[in-house]
């Protein structure tokens, strides 16, 4: 059972355990232990077992109820036999030598006979192996504490008591047209997703893309917000420090569809984040992030290609004719504006710079961070559930496969949770136990495509009267559409934008889950001063 497929009753139990255990300090007193035992109705040993499991993973799903006893069809070995089985598992089976099941069973049988023990059957041994973590086994064989945050809200004001208590996230269309890095032709206005800490007014992170507001944009912005940004800044040549990082206690958002996605809500619960929505029709409750958006747009109005705040300010200036910055250069400009100007300038509401407020407020506070940033990002990606068939997993009319899944064929426990990156469908992530394994299209010659290209191909095929479509037809349609775009790329902005939104070619591929790499450095003008069909 995982955090995507757990039923509501089991998930409520895990959340209750998380609320109690997260309040225990690193060295809890006897009184605190007794109170926790009483509240959860469990023994001291079980309490500490839950606590160790939760602190090792920092994930709510680690506290989901577990069925007592062995797995289905698995009977416990005699302790002496189990010792032999586990020893040969570690020293022989789970190694690069990759012995067959029969060879593994023979080694166990020899030691059992020598010790006068009953030899387990090979089928029973196979069932024991199936219960192991198959993704971890394949890797070995192939070589490869504080209380719930509280916020205070009054009509017209929304405040937090400490840094990281409340984070607001929102999107905006940037008032600047960006250009293609190769042709220098206009692509249009990108979408900016921003996250701000309410207490200190620190910008926690942002994400910039040519896509409309989506769950993916929220996931990438949130990952940027919680991570250490030293390497990210260095890659973009930004010398200023950006110390803001860590998991928030509360995320405060509007009622956009992406914020109500089941994957987003469950991922917040998974990482101990409380999700709070603005009351409909009360924009003042999002005032902090709205003011930040206004500040950032005021800065970009100085750039070539600016649309300004309104038509009256823009006059007869054509943003597409004056546009000069690529998406990567605009990203670097915003990083400079945030880390080098906004954080260092006195904030009127604080009476001091956000940097100073952050450093003072966070001193002596244990900052919660994800144990694995990659796993954190995958948790927030859009999700689907599918049943593993003998020929693989089927998603968006594409068949996916991974050797890590071969152990589950015929032994699966219902539907599997699949996570996907809409920018690039050349891989998906399959939840196996507490981890994810990566699955690729079964036909490795398939080109990388984006979800929007897949939807466009389906629309074109159905408009042409094709009632039934298959994988080959979809990919051939996408390649034909790309050829048309390549032919017309200098004709219209829409076709240039479509080309810019494609996944990179194999020889130019970037890590799909990494934040976009910056464009090659060039002189930057610098003046200090919006859905995926899931």
C-alpha cells in the first residue's frame, strides 16, 4: 500500500500518527512518550518503531497501517532455516553473480541437510523472494520535531508566526516576450510560478516556462523552494546568496484546478504539509504573493520586449519587435533581481530586508528538508493508476516496460501508481513499495514527445475520422506535425512556440526532472531597482 492507493481510513490513521510523532523532540521526555502512547493507543515499542520509520523517511506514508503476519501465500520459515536463507540471499542471490533460483535453492538445501533441518520447497522460497523489495534486488543484481504550524488570519490580513509556517504560491503571465535562442524570433510571453514565505517575505523559489499554469509548474516551483540553491545559482553565474529553503508547514493557494489535483493534495499530506485554500472572492488573502508578482513585473518592465502594465503605457511600442531575451536569460535576470535586489532591499512591511528577517527568524530552528529531492519532485508529478499486464503498462496509448517490473507480473497487488512528466513522455515512474522505478517505452526507437503533442495528434486523427488509434499511428502523426512546424517555423509565432515546447533531441537531452539549464552566457541588460489535460 502506498500514499496514492491507500484508502481514506488508512490514510487518516497515518496522518494522525504523523501529527503526534512530528511533535516529539529529538530526545523526548518520558512524559511526552507516555502522552504519545496514550493518544495513539499503542505500546512503547511500537511507538518507537513508528518513530524510527517516520524519521528515516520523513514521509507520512511510512506510517500507514501494515497488515499483521506474512504476505499472502507466504508462511514463515523456521528461524534456523530463515538464517540460512537470508545468509545465502545476501552473499549469493542478491549479487552481481545473479544465480538462478534453482542454484540458490540448492545451496540452501545443502546447508539445511548438513544441519539436520527441513529443506523448504523451491516454490515457497520463490514466494519469499517475491515479497522482497524487487527494485532494490534488481539494482544489487544488475550492479547498478515541531508542532503543527499555526497561522493567524483576520479580515484584510494574513500572517504567520515563524519562517516556513506559511508559503503562498501563485502563477502569472510575465509582461515580457522571449525569443528563440537559435533564431532570435519571438516566442511569446512565458508563465512565472512564484513561492513566498509569509513571515519573512523571502522568495522561496520560482519556475519559468512556456507552458500554461499546471501541476507540473507547481511541482517544479515547490522543488526549487525546498532545495539548497547554491549549485543552481552558480550554474547561472549569480554570485548573490539565496538562503531560503525547507518544507513549509502550510501551503496557501487559490482555487486553481492544479491546486485541487488529487496528486497535489496527497503529496502535500505525504510530506506533512497542510494545504489551505483562499476563500473564493477574497483576493486580499493572497496579497503577499500578489504584491511580489507586482514587484517582479515592475522589474521586467525595464527589459526589451516588455508589454508594460497596460496598452496605454506601451503606446505604439511593439514588444515582439524589441524582444531580445531568451527564456534562460530571463530566468537568470529574475534570479539576479530576487537574490541580488529584492532580498537585500528594506521591505516596507518588515522595516528591514527579507534576508535579515530570514536569518534572524530561522536561527536555532530545525529546517525540514526532503530526504530525497528527486523522490520529492516525483511525488508531486501528475499521476495515473494502471494494472500491470504481461506486455507492460499502457499509458496514453504507449506501452512502457522496465526489468524492475518483471517480478510483479502475475503477482501484482491491484493497480500501480504511475507518475509522468508532461514535458517528456519518454519515461514514467512506477511506484514499487516505498520507491519508484523508471519505465521506458517498450519500443526504444520512439522519439521523446510531450503530452500536448500527444493530445494534438489525437485531435487531428479524430478530426480525420479515425475512430481507433494505436501507438504507431500516434507517433507517425506527431512526426508529420513536427515536419509541418519545421517548415513553417519562421512564418508564425505559434509554430515557433510549438517547436520551443518540444522535448529536446536525444543528442541535446537534458535531465527531464532537472530545472532548465541556462542558455550560453551573453551580455544581459540589467537594471537594479498560465493547464495540462491530465
